[in-house]
C-alpha cells in the first residue's frame, strides 16, 4: 500500500513540475515572438 502512495505522490509531483516547466518555456517563446513582431512593426513604420 505504501508503494502505491509513493507512486501517486511521484506522479503528482512529476506532473506539477513538468507542467510548470512547460508553461515557463511557452511564456519565453511567446515573449520572443512578441519581440520579433515589435521589431518588424518598427521596420514597417520606418519604411512608410
């Protein structure tokens, strides 16, 4: 019974850590895309 409790605890902890890591990576990617969009908009406004 204790093995089952440790398994469930490990799955929950691993899942929470994995989701947190993926969210941080996704936010980092979104920020990079937004920076690229801002720089392209600046270039477009300079040309007009």
